[in-house]
């Protein structure tokens, strides 16, 4: 096992509550599985998956301070819906505390919540793994999304974005502009896989 990942786990376990740590292990595992299937660097996928929520248990007020100190102040939508803060803050912590310099890993952490247009394969993997990892609540669409993730990751990505959009709207929040841009980009790019949608594969 990669020695760095062992050390990251030890540190992360101290920084997160038990449920969040177990979720992070699930995302690490699922990211690795997706990386094997789709030809992505498995170690990078494990690291990004493991650390994607490294800022999750930091109070929002402290997350804001960390972002401001790093010269990356929160956007309006992040202040309106502060559950979005942890992804950008997490990329800062991954760089400063965990000494991650790879921009693709940092972007996978930064965009795992809202996505963005034209995501890298690693970004897609962590975004999807965050939604489908084994400890996640069994939503109505989970079975088809999990199947799609290993066959057509772009299709899985779009279905998750649609599900998240509906969830956020149902909570009374306006979707983040970057989330809207990501959804619109992939909706225009992806041809719906009818076999997946209709359960034929």
C-alpha cells in the first residue's frame, strides 16, 4: 500500500467524525475501482477520493477564514449555501496540510460538489464516486447510476447532476451557477444511453 496514503488516512481520521471518515474510505475505494475501469491513475484517484471531504468537519466560519487567507474568498452561492464551502476549502487544505501539488487531484477535490464544464477524467471519477460509494443512502436512481458509472461515466455524471439539482431545489436553494453550467455542458454533450436508461444493460 502506498505509504503516503497510509499517512493521509491517519491524519484524516483525526480530522473527521467517524461517519465522514468511513464515507471518505468508501469514496477512495470506489474511485480506485472506477479508475481501473476507465484507465485513470489509480493512486491519484485513491488520494483524491480519500481527501475530497478533508475540510467537511471544519466549522463554516473557519472554512471561510481559510479561504480568505488563501486569497480564494467564498463566492455568493457558497455563502448562501455554506455546505458548498468545504470543496474549495478542502483543495486548500489538501495542498497546505497534506502537501498535494498535483493540480488534477486538487481540482477533483475542489469540484466534487458542484462539478464544472469539461471536467477531467479524475474529476468525473471523484464526483461520481462521492455519490455512489457503498455507504451512501440507497436513492431511487442509485442502481442505474452505479451501473452506468462502470459503463458510461458521462451518463452517470449527468444523472447525478440532475438528481443533485432537484435535491438542492427541493431544499429551497438556487443551484450554484457553476453547477448549472456543468449540467448544461454535459446535457448538450452527452447522448442519452437508452440501453442504460431502460435497464437493457
